[in-house]
C-alpha cells in the first residue's frame, strides 16, 4: 500500500523587509560654531604658551658643597639657557648636572615668571680607592682619578669590581673596632682573595682567603678577651690558623702573650 501524499504545499520563505535607519538632522550651524570655538581655544592656549615661554632671566643654585665649583655648574647649564622658560628640557638639564664629578644628586625646577632653581647634593667621600680613586658612603667609585684626596680618608684596595664588597666590609669592621677604642685605616684584598687590615696604631691583621668571616669573629673575640689593653704593643696578628692565631710584637715590647696553632695550608 503506497504512502498517502500530502496535499499541503510548503509556504514560501518569508523575506525580511529592509530596515531603514534614519539619522537625526545635524545642526550644521551649531557644529560650525563649536569648531570655531575649539579653534579659538587652541589658538589662545598656544598663544599663552608662546607668551609665557620667555627667556630665562635668573638661575638660582641651592646646596652646600665644597668640591663642586660655580664654574662647573655654569658650564653644565650654558647649553640650555637659550631655551625658553617653558620649552627648556628640565630632565636633560638635570642629567647634565648630575653627571658632574662630586655631584650625588641634582634637581631642577621652574620658578615663575622666568627663573630656574637648581639644587645640588655633593658626594661625600668615605674612602680612597687604590692610589687616586674615591668611594662614597655607598661604596661606589665616583671619582677614578682625584687631584686632591683628603689625608684622613682610609685606604681601600682590591680587584676591579670589588669596590662595594671591600667598602662594606671595611665600614662594618671600623664600626666594630670603634666600639673597642680602635680605628681601621686600611683594608686590602688581593687577586687571590686574601684580606689584610691595618689599624691607626700600626697593627696589621692578616685574615687570609678562606673562612674570612669566622676569622674576623675570632679576632674581635681575642680583642675582647685579652688583646685590647695591649693593642698598641702589637705589630701584627695572623689569623690564618685553624685553631688559634699568632701575634708579632713591636720591637721593645715587654708583652709576652701569644696563642697559635697549626697554620691553615689553604689560607
């Protein structure tokens, strides 16, 4: 029996009517007025900038410094003074001043109507590095070849790149010694990593290249236990021993105190 055919016809697909989008009418008169007003405001803005961008008439320098000269500051500022009060590049000017020898920090700001205020903080030399270099209080080498070095500065030395390590160790040692009535004057580390310290009373301390922190601790303990009262009689102390140290006395010293053990072959 054949299937019954349906007499229902498929309805044709519905077609969508195009949607009309109607934009609001532009008020061309209002748009033109707004454009003119915007142009007028931009013109006033740039005109005001041009009027205020006057020639710099005054430069004030602030700060307490001894090593930085007025001539050096003037030389750094001169290439910028022809620029206008507003157009001058303060960042570049500040960098030029900060790059000067003996300058730690520099800042530049405008002071209305036509002045610049330059503030300078001078570097503080904390130690001499090798023959003529200078380290600041942060252990940074800020002058490699100084023409004048204060005589009271301690003398530090070491391989290139060791400035911070040597300076930090010296500052810590000097602080520890000051508590005991002594003062460090020199600290050196050689290419093998061997350390040697000198005090203002002429004492030399040899720490060697291994277990340096432990040897420094033993040295300070020896000062506290026996050596501090006779420190001026000591020529050198050799800490490169596994379980003690050796003392060399200055000529004519009557002190006969000494401790020693076997010297460390790797020291």
